[in-house]
C-alpha cells in the first residue's frame, strides 16, 4: 500500500525547494496580505488612518500569519508528530507510518524556518519592524483546551488538535497563492507550504481513521463530543498581536480594543470558520464520528454544521 509521504525524498519542500526572496522593486502596487482577510482594515477607525499606517498594518498582519505559523508548527504540530514518530502516541502503527511522522516533523521545522526568514527579509526592506510576539497566550490556550477537554487522556487530546490543524491548514493556505494582488514572495512561500500540507492532510486523515478504529466505544463517544470545541479552539485568531499592531498604528488603547471586539468578537468570522473546517468535518464523517449518538447535535451547537447533516 502506498502512503502520501512515500515520495517525500523527491517531493518535500525541505528536500527540493528553493529559498524564496523578497524583491521590493518588482512588488510596487502589491499588498503583503489579501486585504479581504484583514477584517479590521475596513473598520471605520482604521479606514481613517493614513495609507502608510494602513500598509504597515497589512505587513504586520502578514508577520502574524508567518510567526504564528512558526510557533504552531514547532510548538503544537511537532509535539504530536514526535509522539507518533517515536511510538509514544498510544496508537499501534506500522514503521512506515512512524517514519512518515518524522518526515512531517522535518517539514514543519522547515516551514517555521522559511516563515521567519520571509518576515525577516520583508522587515529589512520595508523597515516595518517584526514585533516580538511570542504566541505564548495562544499556545497556552491550546494546551489548556487539550488538558480540559479530555483530562484523562491528555496525549489523545494533543493528537486530536494536531489532526485538526493538519486537516484545516490546507484550506487556510489556499486562500493566498492565487491572489495576484499579493507580493510574489508571499504567494510562493504559501504555495510551497500548501504543497507539503496537502500530503500532511492525507497522512493525518489516514492517521485519524486508524486512531478511531483503535479506540474503544466509550472513548469514541468522548472524542466525538470533544472534537467540536477542539476544532473551534484551533481556529481562534489570536487577537493580542492585532491589538498590539493597532496600537503601533497610532490607535489609543480603548479604540484598539473596540476594533478587535467589532472584528473578532461574537459570531464575526463564523462563516469562514465553517468553510475552513469543511475538510476536517469530512474526515470526521468518513471515520464514523457522526454515527456516535448526539455527535451531530454537539457539532451543530458549536456552529460547525447546521444540525441536520455534516
Ligand atoms: Fe506546515
Ligand atoms: Fe503540516
């Protein structure tokens, strides 16, 4: 049987890719991040800012995207990849599957490297400083969510978070490479990343099917009920860097807080969340998660499906 990571030595970005370089002269008129994906740019308090401040906000939004990628890959995804690779996941897997997890581990380290590399290059050229955001809050929140959701099975919760990230990241990455309003080096970097993540997506879908098969009935029910909250937790946009970026653009503290509340509070972004987690939901469906009594209702209560069908 062939697996999605079998041709890794010939296909992976870390094995065959080139370093993406930002050339400012070729990029006049382009944006650093798709403006439709920076919700606060259309907020009235931000619309009034001078063009230069608004461009800096977009550059810092890109930094947040790149830096959060670096942190999540190395501090969340690779934590789970390591468990699988070293045979510590609690799931019985053939050696090829463990080798594949080490391939994922290498890929994610490389994705973190080129994300920070690109942020650094753009910072040097645009002179928009790369802020020292450390994502401790977000990574801590994920760890708390894992510990709270399945307190008796902390390792299982970590693995589920990784499966969720790895099945929804492809949709996030596909939002950027085809947008020709965006600077080339950003699109190329995200395209490179999406190619690797397509393979990871298939690997983790297979891993989840195997995990589900090996769980006994009572744990399956607990996992089915835990998944909606874990999915939503993975899709929360970390608002602290946004608030910090708005302050750097000159907004006072209370205005920055109000903009964040208007653009990220309540059900803002719910539609996008549903679109992005579609592949993760398909994986749940094909594994049999929705066959657990009450699971569909639980997913609906978290706003991920409409209540009748996934
Ligand atoms: Fe990655
Ligand atoms: Fe990945």
